[in-house]
């Protein structure tokens, strides 16, 4: 096991991490480690445990597609996990490293004629982030196909969690609520066989639907969860907030639950816009919208 004193000099320091997020927002991480597909599981585990063992806080992110990172940035170590890899098994199961892109997995499953992951075709981010968030769309989600996942504990111990242990619910899981830092290392998913053309047709339909209904600029996807029986976007639009702007953060004119950023946007403005929208929807409709995105870093 590597010691922190050996690891620390090799890490990038004070690196802005906005470029690792979908909204392109966020100040520096004290230490940054970016894992790609050439990074072994052993190295990932080593980096994670060496920092935690030395009392350095660790935040693992994947595609950064559902997090708003503060302007002040993140204290401690940020691990950007883009370590991908897909191993197909015979029985419709697939073993996927957590840094695998959702789009890559959706395309690979479709090419093999496996159905069950078409929903992910327009969802940015990684398998790890999707497990934490129970990401989903078009009536399906991660919980529908996850069999189990390998989780690294702070001391480096590996645990295989069966699906039930994740307590999946709408865009959340036991991991999203966990107090202790955990690393999702890999996931095992199960798909069913289908006609490859039918799978491809559904993916094309979902892609076209997104192009029609969602903005193309930088964003974090849906900022708020839909409240029971309603849509956050409908409520925001009914408040007349489409196009509302703070700094360069803007409520999309295409889909009111998407907030756009332009590469210069301050996290403080993006968050202020979220709070303004939340307060206005509550004032008008008595509904307190719950953010789907997570606020990361020092606020
Ligand atoms: C344009 C756009 C459209 C979107 N559409 C959808 C949609 O239709 N449905 C939907 O559900 N979401 C949607 N999202 C949100 C986002 O794509 C999903 O939430 C996705 O699952 C986030 O994955 P990620 O890898 O980017 O996670 P991140 O944003 O990087 O992280 C999310 C959480 O997971 C944790 N995490 C990430 N990887 C690991 C790991 N390996 N180990 C431990 N913890 C980890 C992070 O610490 C954080 O708590 C959209 C986002 C955008 C920008």
C-alpha cells in the first residue's frame, strides 16, 4: 500500500476542476488524480486509501454531470474516475468498470442486441455516478439492470453489494446518502436479448426526443427532482422563469428545469439562480423543489 507522503508529490495541485464537469463550473481541488482506462483498479484503490488513511478528504467524481462545484473549490483530493472497461459474459451479464461512459455502454449493449440500457443513450456521465444517483430516463433506470457492484471502503476493503443494499429510489441510493467516502469500482449489470435493430430504433427515438426537448448548451441536466405527480420544469415555466438569468447562469428557454452555463459562469450565480427558482416555485405553488444535483466543495 502506497503512503500519502509518497503519493502527494506525484499529484496535480490546485487544479480547477470545472473542466471535469458538464457545466464547466468549479474552482480548484487541492489535489487532483485523473484515472483513465489505463489506470488499474489497484492504483485507484491505492490513491483512494492513501489519502483517506492520512486524513485527507476524498471526493470521487465521474463525468461531473450532476454536481455543482463551488468557486472556492474542493478541499482535499478529487479523484476523477474515467477508468472504463467492459467485459461481456455469456448470459446477458456484463462487468463494467465504474469509469465507463454511459453512452459507450449503451452503444456496446445495442450493438450486441441487449435491451435494457437504451435509456442511457443521452445521459452524460459514468456508470459509477449513475449507480450513486440511480440515473434513469424513459421509464427505466440503473436499478432496473444492476445486479451488484464492487465498493471500496476507506480502508481499502472490497465489498460486493447486491442490488438490494443500494436502497435505490428515484435518483438516489444508499451511496448518495452515505456519510463515509466510498468508491464504486465496478458494476455487474444484466440485460435481455432483443433484436439489435429494435434496440437501435429505441435509442434513436430517445436521442431525437432529447434533441427536441432539451437545450444543447452546457448544463447539469435536470436541476430539480420532479415532485410527486408533477414536473419541476412545468412549475418553473408557470412562474414565468424561463430565460431568467443571474450573472451568466440562465434558466433554459427550451426546458425550464435545465440551467445553462457558458464556461465563465460562477458557481455562486448558478446556485443563486437555483435558490431564486426554488423560492419562487414555493411561493407560487407551495411546492419545495428538491435539488437533484449535488453541491460539492467549499460553499
Ligand atoms: C445534459 C444532461 C442531461 C442529463 N439527463 C439525465 C437524465 O435523463 N437522467 C438522469 O438520471 N440524469 C441525467 N443527467 C444527470 C447525470 O447525467 C447523471 O446523474 C449521471 O448519472 C451522473 O454521472 P457522473 O458520472 O457524471 O456523476 P458525477 O456528477 O461525477 O457524480 C455524481 C455523484 O456520484 C459520485 N460518484 C461518481 N462516481 C463515483 C464513483 N466511482 N465512486 C463513488 N462515488 C462516485 C459523486 O461523488 C457524486 O456524489 C443529465 C445531465 C446532463 C448534463
